């Protein structure tokens, strides 16, 4: 007998996701503003470092659009062909963002190498750096909002976008410092060195995003501390001939799942086993309200009920 706990249908269908699309629009607006500001800074100074910063903002725009599409798809309710909802769509957005970051990094690294062998004087440095700092402030404010909302709703799309924007902020700071040093020292090749460092930093960010999103597509388990806490809750019911095995958890976008085999005496009625299953699930969901819990009830006396129990632990 398998028992699945009652839950808010929206938690399985992603029906609460449309409220998150407004944050994707915020990210799009920020990208458009910073593209304009950073392009202006590049035009004013001729700095390849500032050009690389502007190129990353173009990636931010593409990532924000991908995030919007992913959130819209993830919000679709469960249907005949997707009975667990569409929440994993968010992972594809994160993968795409990582790929776009790689493309931007390649462009930046190429431009930095060309500029290193063909250095040029920078112009209007003060105004250009001021414009770039304003763009960085815009990105920083939006990044903090996305990270906060992404953590609260466990949205990998918004979290990835927020982390990318925050990386962009540190990139902008590094570029500004580099361009200032070029102006102060007169060593024009330093501009290209800064741009190269930016490109390498972006590569690392892209790799981390792809690694995190592909782990989600592979049905990664909940964090170890959560698994340990869930196991402790179950152990509290493992008395008087009751056992649990094959306790498994997984994440799918913003949704989380847990299933286990609940072993009870074979003499119990279906009603008694069902009542215990609901009680156990309620205890778990008291600490993890959004967790979808499925208990498969088996007779403890049947040797087949214990098959695979040690491996699942």
C-alpha cells in the first residue's frame, strides 16, 4: 500500500510561480540599463576592460530572458504528459546561462589578447569610470533582490541570475580599479590584463552554474543536514515492530520529494497502517511544509519487504 500525503496542489504544479516572473522582468530592465551605461563608458574611454564589462551585461540580458521563459514554463500546472509539473524547466535556464557566460568569456579573452599586443591610450577616464560605477550599483541592488527571493522560493533560476549579477558587480569593481591604475601608471597593457582576468572569472562562474543545474537535472538529494533531520524524525516512530527503509529524497526545481518504505506488523488493518503513514508524513511536513511525502507500507514479517534496505540507508 502506498500513501501520499495531502498537499497544496500548487506545490506540485508550480502554480505559484507566476509571481516570480516579475523578478525576471526586473533583471531584464537592469540588463538593458547597464548595457547602455557600460557601452557609454567604453565609448568614452576606449577601454577593452570596460568593453568586456559591457559584453557581460549583454549576457545578463540573454540570461534574464531565458529566466523569464523558464519561470513561465515552470509555472504551468501538471498535465497528462508531465504529471509532476514542469518545475525542472528552471534548470535549463541555468544551463543556458552558463553556456552564454562561456561565449562572453571567449569574446572577452580574445579582445584582451588583441589589446595586449595593440595597446592604446585611454580617454575621459573619470567620466567613464563614474558611469561604470553607476551601472555596477544598479546590478548590485537587483542582485541582492534576486538572491533573497531565489533563496526564499528555492528558485535556481533567480538564484543563478542573482549570483551572475553579483559576479558582474565584482567584475565592474575590478575593471574600474584596473582602468584607474592604467590612468595612474600610464601602462596601457594593464587594461588588457584586467580584461583577461575578467574573462577567466566569468568562465569559473559559468562552470559553477552548469554544475549546479546539471546536478538538479540528475535528481540530486536534499542537503545532508535535511536528510539527517528527516531520518531522525522517522526514527522517532521506529518502535513496536515498525521500521523504515529506502528513505530517499530529491529536488526538482522548487519542488522537493521524499519517499520511504514503512514496515508494520502484518496483522495491522489497512486503516491502522494508513493512519500511521499520515501521522509520520505530518510529522515530517511540520518541519518541511512543502515536502511531498510518499510512504509505501509493507508487512515487516515478509523477507521481501527488507530487500535493498541496507543500500537505501
